[in-house]
């Protein structure tokens, strides 16, 4: 029986760029590992909400679809993240009476911030 999520691996074009995006949107995100570009398997590890995200260099999804990762936040944090996304010029959509926010990283991975 699983005890917890060990990690979530996402294929991204530039692991360091995506790690910086996570850190900019979520001030509590911690970059744990960043492998050099000359390694066989470039990746960055970011801890967010107690879960390790392994960002592996490669070709991410060609398009956005219904798959997404939802993170629980309080309403104040949702608004703060929206402000940080505005500064970064990252598009997002508010939903469910502004109780949810959806945005995508540079590789079409969709994230939901759920304050409901």
C-alpha cells in the first residue's frame, strides 16, 4: 500500500528554467538539485508542498490537455500567485468564482491552484 507520493517527474525543455519558474511563482519552492547541462541526464529537483518534482530534460507534451497537478492554497496565496504570474507575464485563468487558478509552465504542463 503506498504511503505517500515519492515524486512527480515532468519532461521539460529546460529544467533550470522551469525550476526558476516554480521558485518565482511559489516562494516556498526549494531547488534541491540541478544537474549540469553536460551530464547524460540533465534534471533539476524542486520541492514544493512537500513533494519532489523531478524536472527532466526532454520534449514535454506537444499540447495542453485535461491532465494537471492541483495544489491546495488559501485564497490569499491564490491572489499572491496571480500577482506573481502577472509580473512573469505568464497567462492564467481564474475559475469557480475565482476559487481556482490554472496556469501552464513553458512545456504545456497545467497546474491548478485550488482555494475552494
